[in-house]
C-alpha cells in the first residue's frame, strides 16, 4: 500500500492499483485525517503537479512516508497550505505576495503569558537597538529557566527594577547620569550577588536565578546582596516606555500589567554562528533580527511583541506609566532582614 497526501487528506492505493499499466486506476480508498481538506479532483495528476513529485517519493511497493515531509513539500508549492496549517497555531500568520509571514502576538496575549510565569520576547524600534530581548519576571526565574536564558542570549543577565525598588535595595548607579555615556543611556546599577548559604561564586544558573528572585522578594533589603556581583540591575525611568522606549522600561510595564513585583530579567537574543573546524572560533554570529526572533518564539512557544505595540496598548487604555505597586512593600523591604530561599 502507498500513501498519498493531497490537500491534507491521505489516500491509500493498493499495490494492484499502483501496478496498473495503461489502464485508468480505480478511485483510491480514502482515509480522512482530522484536518482533511476538500475532496480533490478525480485527476489529481493534472490538477496538482505536486502529485507526481509525491509519487516520485514512492517505489510502487509497500511504503511508509513521513507525512510532515510531504506537508513541507506541499507548503513550498502552495503558501495557502502553510497559512491554513498555521491558523490553528498560537502564532498568527499573514500572506504577503504569496509568502507566509509570521506576525507579532497581541499585547494582551503577551501579558497573559508573562502573568503565568513564561518568557516573552520584546523588540524595540529598528531605529534604536533593533534587538529582541528575552524577558521574564524576576520572581518566576528558576535555575532551569536561567540556564535556557544563558544558552540562547548574550549571557549578560540584567535585572530591570523600578526606581523605588532600586532605592530601597540601595542600588546606586554604576555611572552617575551626568557621566553616563552608554549609547542608549541604560541606567546600570552596581552589580550584585545574593547573600545566601546556597550560593557559590554567583555565576551559575542556580546562583543567578537566586539573585534575581531575591531582587523581587518583599523581604529583601540592601544587606541581602554582595557588591559587585554577576547580575546587573537596571534602574527604569519613572515614566515607563512613554518616557524611554527601552527594554528596561518595557519589562517593568509588563510586571505592572501582570501584577508582579516590579523586577524582571532581560538578556539579548543572539545568533551563535558556525563552528570553524579545528579552530576555537565561531563565524557569522550576531544579534537575532526581527524575523529570527519570531521564528525563535514560534519554536519555543514564546509570545513576541514590540515596544511600539505596548505603548499603543497603554495609551488606548489610559494606563499611566510611573508609580509602582511595590511602593507599599518598600517599608517591609527596608525593615525585614534576608532569609534563605533555598
């Protein structure tokens, strides 16, 4: 028996039918799949040139064909097939000039994923950094999630915090603002490591995850951190993304929208490049661009949105930037001592 896939439907042809020579083959027996499309033409060879290519993959004997291989072949021939297949996927697609394009997720869906403790990807303007950052709430970081972040990003783990939190945890600027010459005026504070009996050097996924969670802990004080360390807090602007359209401010906006403590974790997505045989080098590395971020998000089921969409979302709903839900916790942060989290 041989399997043929035409418009999402599997057709079975017996060996006898396949071996007919010079005769019209009988109508093949059909076994519909859950997502079967419309019935094909009685003469698919004439209506579907791809049919002959699929037949070419078979040798006339009992054959097993990986359906995804056939589906991929069909999607290359007909972009509409890919669009139909992706319609049920969490990633939305559109078709431009016959080419299927991935689209950004809505801010609502992105906030919902963030609220559930998932990673999100946020891109800034092409006229700015034009980069995608992997972002998660600091309180939701586990060693396993930190290991994923370190593996797929630059590895420089930064922790955006609200101005009130930076003050309460005694996180001064690494370089005071009048002397900060960083390209986008990113407000790095002094780097930190958590003070905890389970900590080693501070660089492992476990250690950095613990440091990040302690930044978001209502019971943390400035005494809960060693300085310098291996996590780099970033002080967000009080006005949020409408004052500065950066990943630092976007992270805090998502924390507020999701009802989280106003501390997050960010790192830039990168391209590894290719190994150079016999040489301790990798070539072709760089930052992951827009399309690369969308594909990465689709692969790992991570929501992807833009800062521009976030600004529009806030303005349409009259949500003001600044303020801070953690303000009521600042006193407890200042009065309670550190506690061991693990």
